[in-house]
C-alpha cells in the first residue's frame, strides 16, 4: 500500500475585481477497491459557500458560490489517499466475456447504456474499420484485443501536452497523429465502443516520482485514461498514453461518458471582457512516510 498526499492548486488572476459565477469542482479522489480516501479538504480564497452533491456517475461535485468581487481566485484541494493497486494485476474475466465477440447479459447491457454507444460521427466507417483491424480472426482473446487496441492507439498518436481547452474528436486525433492524454483517452474509448464493448473515461492524477511515464512530472500530474467493462472482472483501467493496463500509478477523481464532463474546475466571471489575465494549475503528489 502506498500512502500519498495530493495538493491540487488552481489560481485565476484578473485585471480588476470581477464577480464570480458558481464554480463546479471535481477534485475529490474517487474511492474504490484500489484507493482508500483518508482525508479531503478544499480551501478557497476569497471565501465562498461550498455545497456538495453527486452526479449520475457517483462523482462528488463541490459547487462554490461567492458573494464578493475579487481580482484573484485560489482553489486548493488537499487529499490523503492509500493507493492499493498492483503493478501486475490479474483479472478474473468470466467465461462469457473471455473471447471476443461476446454478449453482455441483459442487465449489464441495459445498465451500460450510452457507455457502450459510439459518441462521435463516423460517416464513412473509418474508425470502425480501423478498430476491426485489431480483431484477429472470428474469435480472439478479449483481454489481448483490448491490450492491442491500447497499444495501437499509442503507436498511432504521439503524446503532445496541450493547454488549450477542448478535446479533439477521435478521427481528428487519428489524422493529426498527435494529442494530449484526454485526446488519446477519448480515441481509445470510442474505438472500444465501436466494437460493442462498454467504456468510460476517467480523470485524475498520474503518480510517477521517477518521471518515466509519458505526461508525468516528478511532483505529479493531472491525467486521463479509460476503463473498460468486462463480465466478471468489472471495470479494467487502460492508460493508452503509457501503454499500461491496471490502476498502478493512477489516482481516479471522476468518471464519465465524455471527457467534457470531467473538468476539474469550471466556472466564469461577470466583468470586462479583457479582465482575465491567467490561469495557473499546480499538482504536487508526495509520499507519506
């Protein structure tokens, strides 16, 4: 078990005092079999009222409401977690899903809903044809197929840090052959879905003190990856940016159908159009002795 302290600081600066609209925060690490949340706290300057709720995916959402105008907004999320994921996990996939193609049982099929449906237009079937290129024969091992898909995405798309807002559509990422971790995760999720398998996108943190993983820094980084649902095993993590399977080095915060649902901090202001100066984000993940 690895004990970690996570500090995620977001700072907005403005040229003059502005009135802040309600801000939506997705910053509370998501507990599960591989992660135990010991402590979480959000501090804000200027002070604001915090209201907590959950969304349809069970993500913890904090809404900040402010009464006073300000020229600076600072949001700090601090969490202590126990990370229990294994470097080489073994997944107990049910016999019904071990070989592709397979059928989900009626309950899983209904409950997966839109998580098994393609989300982006593919009018000429280009993405579907690309995905089918990884299927070796009429029957193929499901887990091997998913590994090949993840590695195939990584081989086809060069990682490129991108600070601009928005996410590239899967076909755009394939054609550009470059993208951020959120672009790469979106491409893998869509590729899995066009093959009829349920997938969801995960946002969170990448813990890599050695700085050997793509998109990481010694202090920690925000990150995006994919989880795929298989009978028996449940949700299995795939990080196509790093060609990895399983939750080692990954600290989930939120899950969703689409990456646009997973912004860590979102909100705006009322004031002059040129009031915005800068947005700075810093993530620091440290080992707790």
